[in-house]
């Protein structure tokens, strides 16, 4: 009973941390505005209250929290994927598992970006908007399909881990796990070692989750004390359109897909996503949220480890529907501002580039804008257009990261269900939080 109430209160504590952070930040912004920032002399040094709170306490606390989550990503993905693949009764299942996961991720991204562009073409967020824009953004070449495939195979797995290259880590871990299952007695010993390590890593995830209320507080306080909501005013139509399509994708597209493919109740999935959503929202990074997403998929949604350890890290890298939605709308918006007509071929090019770009790019804050630069370049739109939307991108980044992780969990449930690796009792149990 005591344990139950402690578990229950963690979600509540994280939520309170988030709200308290927003209130603190908003108050500080109100005080700091109009040079409310106080500079005083501390032991002979000039210190400002802004420096102490925003750049000091909030920044240090928030960064330590994010780094602690990121610290776990490589060991967690590697170890749990080795455990997951080595425990597969039939390793040839990996082919269908991989095919279904990649297929669904690409499908949802294509739906996201196409729907976003169609809605933007109807609503016309950039019509009648003229604003000269400048930016330092330099567009990188979008990766070709051949390069994306070549880049998945590591020449040096230690280097892949050092760089956190998720796709390369996945390929190596899968191979390692399959080899373990083929190695008889030797394999069994290694496999039990990895299972023990996995349990230990999950304990670290638990420790960090317990610190989440504070981490989330610092992150939100820093954000709320620095963000300028007035910036939304000028491009409110773009902002709210992206926001609306993001919410619609999470609340309509995913539930429909889940219902059609599995018959399960999508509301349950959405409710069980709440912790993961708060992490994604406050960190703006699906990579940093990965430990939490994996634990939600496994412990709350009932996705067996053999599927969750593969599909969730894969999704954190290649599945960015929220980001694709922003890119689709931003491209149409910038084309309208610069009065460029996009042909059907251009629109298809946007779908293709946005999908390919999301496959080769890990989910970290702000990466969506870098991918947008590739897309704009591909259809010959001025990359300077990004300057129009950069000011308010942080808020949209937070929201689209929530959509990205919700997509990862939805696809994981669909794939697990089709592979008979979904524990529907766990999925349907709304008290699982308390039991875990
Ligand atoms: N922050 C997003 C993520 O990590 C990526 C983006 O849209 O910038 O999923």
C-alpha cells in the first residue's frame, strides 16, 4: 500500500515539478524584464541574479538531468537489444520484426508529412505574409538512400558507441545477440551475464526517474524564464497550425492505426504515455527520453523485450512524425511567404526528403530545423526562410518530440501484437503503474 502510493505520486511529482518550473520561470521573466535583473557585488565579483538562476542553477540542474538520461542510452540499447535478440526462440523472426517496424515507421512519417502539407496548402499560413529574413543556417546535403543504408553498418562498433550512432549500435547488437543464441553453452553464459547487466541498468533508470521532478523543474524554469511568447504573435497562424496537426496526428492517426491493426483500446495507450510525454516535452529529445520510452513500452504497454528493445531505439532514430509535420507545414509556409509555387513533384520531393532525413538523424533538440534546411534546399526554397520560424521553434520542438515518442510506442505495440509478443493483460491493466 505504501509502495503503491509512492509510485502513484511520482507521476504527480513530475507534473508538479513541471508546473512549478513554468511558474518560477514566468515569475523570473516578469521580474527580469525591463532591466529587473539585479547586479550585485559578491566577494569582489559582479554577479547578476539572472546569471545565478537561469545560467546557473537552472542550467546546471537541467543539463545534469539530461546528461544522466543520455548517459544511459548507449548501454541500455546495446544490452537490452542483446538480451532481446538472444532470447528470441526463432532468430529468423528478426527479418519480419525489422521489416514491419521499418515499414510502419516510414508509413506513419509519410502520412504525417503528406497530411501536414495538404492542410497547409488549404489553410495557407504564409499567404499575405511579407517579412525579410536572414539566417546563418547553412543547409547540408540531404543523404541519399545508398548512403543511409551504408551508414547503418559499423566499421568499428566501439566508435559507433562513442558517437552514439544508434543504427550502427542496433546492427551490431542484433548480430551479437543472434550469435549468442547460436553459441550453445557459451552463449547461455554470456546471455545470463547480459541479463544481469540489464537488470542493473534498469535500476539506474529507476534512480534517474526518481530525480525527474527536480530535473523537469530546472528544465522548465530555464525555458519559461527565457522564452518570449510575443514572438508567436507574428506567425501565430503557422504556430497554431503546426500545433493543431501535431495534436491531431497523436490523437487521431495513431489511435486509428492501433485500433485497425490490433483492436486494442488506444485511449489506454495515450493515458499510459503520460510520463514519457512529460519527459519528451521537457527534454525536447526523443534520444534522451529513450530509457523512459523503453520502460513504458515494456512495463506498461506489455511489449515483450524481444520487440521493445529493437523497435523503440529504432524509432527514436528513424521515426520522427512530429518533425516531419513541422517540415511539411514549414516548407509550404516558406514557399507562400516567398511566393514560390510548389509543383506536385516538389511536394513529393518534400515527402521523400523529410522521410529520408528523419531516418539518418537522431532525435535531439532542434534537429528538425537542420532537417528542414535539407528539405528547403531540395526544392530550391531559400534556407533564409528558417529565420521566420526559428524564434518559436523551441515550443513546437517540445510538442513534436511528444508526438515522436508516442509514434514509437504505437508502432511497437502494433508490431508486438502481430508477432504475438504483446501481453494484452499488461496493456489493458490501468493499475499497472501501482503494481510495477
Ligand atoms: N527534438 C525532436 C526529437 O528529439 C527532433 C526535432 O524535431 O527537432 O524527437
